[in-house]
C-alpha cells in the first residue's frame, strides 16, 4: 500500500472519533499535581495552584472544544470545595488508621495506602463530575485505577470515613451509593446485574448502608440491592438481593476428609 494512501485512510479514521492523547496525559499530570498540592509538604501550594489552574484550562479546552478560551467558573467552583474536601479526606485517612492494625500513622496512610490515594482522587473527580465537566473526572479516576488497581466511577456516591484495605481489584460502579463508615477489602465488586445500554439512566448498582463491612472478593450486584446497616458480608459472597440490617452473610467452605484405604 502506498504511504500517501495509508495516511489518508488513517486520517479519515481519526475523523470519526476525537481522541486526544495529550488530554489523557495532561489529565494524569493534573491529577498527580493536585494530590501533591493538597498533601505533599514539599510542594509549594501557591505555585502549584497557579500551575493547576493553567493545566485545568488546558484540559478543559481539550475536553470541551466548544467553550475553548471562554472564562471558566468551574475551576473557582472547585477551589471553593477544597476545605470540605479536606475534611472528608481526613475522615477517610483516620478511618484507615483506626481500622487497620498495620497502619502506624496518618503519614503512612497518606503516602503508602493505595486505598487512600484512590479515595482521594475519587473525591476530587467527584467535584468536577457534579459540576457537569465531561470526560476529565473519568480520566482522573482511571489514573487512580492505573496506579492502584482500584476502579471507582466518579458518579458513585460515597459517604464519610470510607475505608478500602489493600484494594487491588475493587470495582465501584457509577450509581453505587455507599453510606458512612463502610469498610471494603480487595476484590470487592459493587456492580450491575445487567449492562444493557437502555439502563443507562437508571440506578444499576447497589446501596451499602452505614457501618457495613465487605470482605475480600465479595460481589454485590443490582440497583435494587440494599445491604442493611451494620451487616458483615463474608469473602467470596455473591449477592443479588437485599440483606436486612445486622446480617452476616458467609460463603462457608466445606471440608471433607477422605478415608484412607485399608
């Protein structure tokens, strides 16, 4: 195939879907700098905020070419939310320190816990999601997913003092509702019973009420599924129906001793 013809084919293909690799890369840089601006004592806060605003305008213009170059109230709205964001994240970090016997200090939680990093990026992205900003919140949480193995959709609703331990393989879908003081472990899936496109605007993912603990590799599916407050969901459980308050759900292993032949 002639080079000119191949170039023409590729360029026509690119016209069908607008994909900017720089939007993804700059969104990752924005996310990392935002985390450091809020938590890293060696990052100069004032300079970081100046750079963050410039970066935000750049990725906003890439994600929303129809408003490129226009004044941006969204960034100001986000900065107004930072004090409340701090409050929420301190409660998350304190919950991790309080509940994990391996955690020795808040500094360790901030620096070494992938669960905290994923929660922090989710809460930041959620603010942009609430402001109706397209694509960027997804790119932010996908960056956290790449870094931690924890996949939280920015549309999910998560209450105070959220605790994710270890975290690898955790999936939290878009319409999930998690109330306060919930603890989940690695491999937990809060997902949909069906992924049909016509269910796009419906609640597809479960509700987890206050003080629930969900152990490793449990799967909870369905928009009508409610896990009642103070329940304990054992590891490897598969749940598609609601569970009342104060329940214990277990996936019991059966041990059978095979008699030796005489």
